[in-house]
């Protein structure tokens, strides 16, 4: 059992902290934000993440998980310190590492014996070396420590499952002692034979960007294939399925949609390009994926406008789904933002509904008309757009929807509605790369 401090209680820090405590270690999740820590101590989880409440509650009750504002004290008491603070987009697509370096200085100031310092935040290649230097420079008593890169692969909405049952664990370190410390953290995963990749710090840092950028490319690729399907009347679902059966391709992340969003893919693809440029090389395929993603968002707006013979002025449009994907209340870079902004520009009247993200979208469009149910949002609408693949919309009661709307126009940006049902009910519909009417 190790004593561990996780600094940063965003979704990565909180899920990792709760997950590691579930592996049997003693974990303190520390943050300078007093309100957040107060909330957590009171049993409130600041983000919507399925399964997280139970995971936190269980481990707090077992005395393995606690929360603190005392960063220095928590570092002093720990064997391992995880850096899990945010790395938002900085200038020209680079990552803003202010918070990471601040934590590195705090660690340097509080080192009081051998510890492993480990970064979970997504940081550009070379950040590990810089963190090492900062800790060495600030560590007056010259205590011994090792640095590890341990990137996370958690998806919002399934982060708890991804943490407890990961496909792989990446440990980038420079000596056996550090590898052993980290393998001890993840020991329970050995039972599931989870692959643990031991590598250099720089390689670990790159694996994270290479993985996220690859998935972004995969999504943009299938979106462009869907656009070809639109043009020739083919069905992208069948294309995806047939492609995915090939083990070399895999069926995952081949779902066309309104373009990728969230706090990771848009930021990490730009950061990879910035890193490549700084190294005098390039990742043209990733540049194209970003460009295709922007076009995809515009394409969805155009599809909707086409349903109204190119004029949505004065039309009431119900937007179902505001978060960037299902199972999260996160609206960062959500394609729904582009849709709302474009429709507002063209004089449409918007009624919006999301099962959990209404309030977050209201912070972006403070005059947004939000509703507490899809039924209220679609009532008397001239058209409906599905932006997020919530299960609630997959099982939409289409006859009821048709009764509630003024005109049965629907754009399914997630391809979750049954085309035969839409047809038999006389909907005027469109989607992403499937049959339209
Ligand atoms: C992503 C990665 O999947 C995680 O492995 C990684 O840890 C995380 O970024 C991160 O760097 O922190 P996340 O952004 O939470 O996770 O969500 P994803 O499920 O990857 O979806 C990203 C976007 O792609 C969403 O907008 C989603 O709707 C879209 N998407 C995904 C598609 O349009 N089609 C697909 O087939 C899959």
C-alpha cells in the first residue's frame, strides 16, 4: 500500500484518485480551490460522471480517500505525487503549462525524502524534463526523487470504467525503482493481465498525443466517407461495419457524427501540430483531420438549412443534446455550440434541451431558451436536430414527437433514429451519410 497525493481535482484527478484508492492505496486528492474541496468533503461531486459518486463514497467510507487544500502537507506525507492539473490551450495551439509548473515548484519546496513524482495531465513532449529541472531547482534540501510520465486514457462519460479496466497502462520512467513504485500502484490490474508498457518519459508523453490524434483522424475519416455516402446514396453504417470487421481497422471510433469536440481532441491535435512544427517536422494528416472536423460542423448546419429550403429565418428549431457527447455535462467544443451560433446568426428561434448539460450551455449562450424535457423543447417546433447520442434520444417516441412538432423536419447528427420509422411516419429527415428524405 502506498500513500499517494493527487494534485488537481478535475475529472482526471478525481477519477484517478478515487480509482487508485479503490486499488487499496491511501489517497489524498488535493486542490487549491477551497470551494471544490469543501464540496468533495461534503460528499458532492462537482462533475457529472457515471459511477464516480459511488466510487468516491465507497473509498471515503473505507478511509482510503480524503480531500485537502493543504498541498504542502499532503506532499510531505506521500510516497507518490500525481500531477493532474489542467493544461488548457495556450497561444498558437500550444499547451498552457502554468498550473503544471506551479505544482512542480510546490513539490520541490515540500520534498522531505524519496518520492516519485508522476504526471497524469496531458503535457507536451519535453515537459517531464522541465518538471524535473524545476523540482531540482526548488528542492533546497536536495532530497532524492524520480519522475514518471503516466498518461491517462479516460473518456468522459466512461472514465470510471476506463480507469478500473484500462486497455493498457503506460509508465515512462528512467530507472527500476520508479517503475517498481508505479507497478505497485497498478498491481490489482495484473489479475486482469492489463498490459503495462514500460518506456522512456518522452515516449510515454508522445503515446498520449499519438493516440488522441489518431482517434481524431479516424473520426474525421469516417465523417468524410459519410459525406461521400451522402453524395452517392450509400449507407455509411454498412461501410463502417464492413471496415470494422477487418481486425486491422477495428469497429471503434468509426461512428460518423457532427464532428469531434470535448476538452481533449481539439486541444491535443493542435498541440501535436505545434510540437511537430517546433521540431521541424509536420503531421499533415492531423492538420487535415482538424480541417475536416471544422467542415463537418459547418456541414451539419447546412444540412439543417437545406431541410428548410435554405431559409431558417423565423423558424423554431429544437436542439436535442448540448454536451459534446453522451454521458457528460461537458459542453467544451461541443458541435452544438456551432449549431446554435449559426442558427442564431440566421435568425432562427432556438429551443434547447439536454439531460444534464443545460446549465453549462447557458454559460455560453446566456439568452438560450432551455427546457427540462425533450417534449417541452420540441413543442410547436418547425424542426428538430439531434446533436448528442443520449440514450433518451435513441428511444425517442417518434409518433409522440410528430404530434408535438409543428412540422416534422428532423436532422439526426448522430444517426441514432430508425430510418424506416421516420419514413413510415412521414418525417422530412436527414442524417450523416445514410438515406435521407
Ligand atoms: C478522449 C479519448 O478517447 C480518451 O482516451 C482520452 O483519455 C481523453 O480524450 C483525454 O485526452 O483526456 P473524450 O474526449 O472524453 O476522450 O471523449 P471520446 O469518447 O474520445 O469522444 C471525443 C469526441 O469524438 C466526441 O465529440 C465524440 O462524439 C466524437 N466521436 C467519438 C465521434 O464523433 N465518433 C466516434 O466514433 C467516436
